[in-house]
């Protein structure tokens, strides 16, 4: 099974450097000079990491095989992959494991289904399709997603008020005159 470590983003500069959208929790261990990645599509690789730098929380990589801005532009969207057996990340889930899982509250009330995982600079967002078709984006942090049970086919969520469509504010029991 192939797992995606990163996806190549925009070209940066004129000599082939690219930004990467991370899909790993351990980029400093994965993106190191000399590391060779298979690619999806396979025709784009393999790619060898030449240089890596981080600026303002964004990762930039130069590959030995990409030497110009034109080549970097052509590589946009290419995924850097590894064999699933090589993964040693603790407490990690991959998009293919999460998509399709039922999303429930702690009391078991079903609120939707996981349809995607968006990688953002601060943290990932779990994309949930609710029964009415609304898509909610829930920060994939322990406070809001305390349990992921792939075997049971469910994700437990405790999002703050307003993230899910159709929520009613909690009543204080008081009425106004």
C-alpha cells in the first residue's frame, strides 16, 4: 500500500524549489537530503530530495531532478509516496482510512460522514458531510475529535457550537418577556 508523505505545491524561485503540502506528522524525519520518493503519477519520479528549508512554517524542497521553474511548475500536484510498511508514525491516520467513517457525538448521535481531511498550516481539518448535504470542517485536534476508531468505523466529535449545520443554541431555561 502506498502512503502519501507530501504533495508538491507551487514553484518557489527560478531554480526548481517547490513548496510542499505535508501529509505526515514527522516531516523532519521524512524530508531529508538524499531521501528518494516514488511519485503519483509514477511517471513524475522518482524524486530525490536535494535541499530542504522551512520558512514561516511552510516547507520548501529542492529535488535533484527538478532544475528550473518550468520543471517545478510541471511537478505541481505530484504526490511523494512511500510504501505503507515504512510508516512509523504513532497515532497517525491517513485520508484513505478516515474517508467513509461515521461521525458521531459521544452519546452516539450520528452527525455525518468523513469525506476528506484538509491539511492546513495550524492543524488538519476533518471534512464532514452532514445528512442535509452541508459540509462542516472540524479541527482535527483531540479537544474536538477525542476518538478515532477505524475498526468500529466511527469518529467521535465534540465540536464547539456553530460548526455543524442545524445546531440550536443551548437553552438556559429562562424566557424573555
